[in-house]
DNA sequence: TAGATTGTTAATCGATTAACAATC
DNA sequence: TAGATTGTTAATCGATTAACAATC
C-alpha cells in the first residue's frame, strides 16, 4: 500500500545528517535538554524548515510547542547513521596516509574500530602502528571474513586501488572508503565512498580564481 | 547592462569541473582529438545536456557538428580551475597526515607546489620530508608573505585548527584547505575548503545501513 | 550537401522555503 | 489557556533534462 512506500532520501539530506548529529552531540555535552528547529538552523546556517523536512524523512522526533529532545534526537540520528552498532574496519595500505587514519581517534569514538592494517611491504608487515598490527595483504580475505570486518579503507597507490577493491569484493565487506585518486568500482551490495582529494583542492582553486574567471567571461561577452 | 551580468555558478557545477578536466586529460594522453558531449556523458555518467549546460556557464567551447576539441577544452577547464598559474602551498602540521599530503605527487603534477611544512615539534623542525623542509610554526607569517604562498593546508589537531586559521588570516594567503575536524573560519577574502573526513565516513555508514533504516520507518508507519 | 552536434530555450523534476493547522 | 513549535501541505526556486533551430 501507498503508506508503505518510503521515498528515496536524497544525497543532499544525507550529507547534512552528520552535521545535525555533531551539533546535537555538542548540545548534549553542555547538558542542553531541548532545541528547536529554528535554533539549530540559526547556528548551523540552515533554515528551520529544511531541518524539519530533513528529519521528517525518518520519523516524527519532535513535539509541538516544545521542539526536539536533544538526547533523543541525537540517539535517533545515531541509529539512522548506523552508529548504534560497532563497525569493524581494516586499512589497506600502511603508508603515511594509512598510518594517519589509523591514529585518528575520532573514528573509534564513533564506534569505528580499526582492527588491522594491510600492506605488501615486508618491512611493515608484523610491525604495529599505535597498537594496530600490520598484516600481509595476502591474508586479507581470510581476516575480513573471520573477523566480520564490514568497512575497508583503501590507502594504496592509484595503480593498485581497483585491484584491492576487486579483492575486497570477494569478501563479506559491506563498505569501501577509498582514498586512492580514482573512483573504484566494487561488487554488488558493496557501498563505495570515494574521497577525491584532488577534486577538493581543485574546487578550492576554482573558488580562489572565481573573480578572474568572471572577468574573462564578461570581456568575451562584450566583444 | 544585462549582458554583463554573470550568473553565479552553482557548487554542483563546480564540483563536476574536476571530473571533466580529468577525463579530458586522459583523452589527451590517448591522443584523442575531439569528443562530443554525448560521449563524455556516456563515460562519466552524466547527460550530454548537463555537460553542455555546465560548460556554457563559462563560454562557447564547442562547434556544431564536430563537438569539442579535447586539447582546447582541457586547457580552458584548466584556466577556469585556476591551473594556468602555479600555486604555492605550505602544510601546517607535519604529522602523519601532513607528511602523507607532502608526498602526494598529484598536487605537484597539477601545479600545486609545496614549499614547506610547519610544526611546533622541535624534533621535526629542521628535518625535511621528501625534500620539503619543516619549519618552525613561528616563522609562518614571514614565510608566507615572503614567498607569496597562496594556499595553506591545515593538518594540525582539532584544538589548534582555528588558531592556525586566525594566524593565516593575518597573511596574504588566498585559500585554506582544512583537514582538521571542525569547519574553520577565516578572514574576508580567504576561501576555505573543509575536508570533513568523519562526515564522509558517516555518509558511507548511512548508506550501508540504509535498508535497515527504511525497514524501521515502514514498521513505524504501519503501527 | 547531409549528418552531426552544438548552444540555448522550454519543460520537467526535485529540493528548498513559506505558510499554517494541529497540538503540546 | 496562550504561546510556541511541530509536521506537513503548498509555493517557490533552482537544477536537470528534453527539444530543436542554428550551423559546422
């Protein structure tokens, strides 16, 4: 029946959810009990209307005349974001970037536990980085399935990234967080989030250059 | 007059430009001379219409019946993205992440030259990482102005990120690329691009969890 | 020339904002 | 109760897609 149909939540909404969650976490820390959509919008730079629309994709979490209970909404958002269960991660590539991510406490704090790093380099295999062991890449399929790892982070060079994604697709992995500078493809049922750092830098560069671009267009259009 | 008015280019368009640029670079490598919007769209997963609309924000680069000249369009996009002049960068924070970014050849290849890293740690100051010297953070204002650095990368811990941004705002820096897990604010005229890694991970987590969320909503709506 | 493909206008689609009855 | 603020419908705005005359 029609009431069962869940409309697809747009990516724009999804990308705002972590910001709501973070803000509510901060309020919780300050022992704030309730918050209105207006107040949230004022501080986060969204309209109250948008926040209410976003939240109502997932349920009715507020109360007329009162607003939202901070703790309750925080927990609901955590559930929506999949933070109510612990995630097990491995990092593929124990270079500088892999090591940087391994030492990044924020992930653990949100329930993403890094079990191991993997590398091809014999000098690294067997070592440990901030208490996290570096294993041989050849053992990764066994390790993931044995330990019910659900997220793999790819921090290998571009050349090997797709190959790693292919290997991962043979396991029970559920998500791939890719830092290599290509958009890797994975098997069906595996969600991929590509972090394209160069794209981000080029976006910055564009915006720094924007006024010059506009001048150029204006000049062309006049001539 | 009205023809002078340049309509604001939306962020959605801007974020697609690096993908066009990259694709054209690959075609150029393969000595492909011309490409149609249809062909580009087919491979990149956009509609031909969208690509033509996007490009026409910046000028008329194509030719009826022919399409686009790969080399010309590649160069035009480079100009639009601010890649026609070399950018000088410094990295603030010479920890693992700073070191990882310092060793990332893709940036240099696109004209982003990393001149130095900066840190507070006396063990790191004076050393060099892949040929790039690590300087004392106290010298950063002088260094940036003296060397006409236009982009600063922030890879310091959360606690110090805003402070660094404030210091940078006192210099002639034009852009800040921030990897600390807060949205830093900078002085007027300074463009900030925040790379919020946790947000990216939570987006992945949401999508991995999506089917479960929908079930939950459906159940609620039935009861 | 005929075929292809652009630049651009019009139509559609989706996301954001505004408005307001419902209700705590 | 009166005031506040939700959930939700309607209006607006913006972005994407379709269509097609212009033209290489």
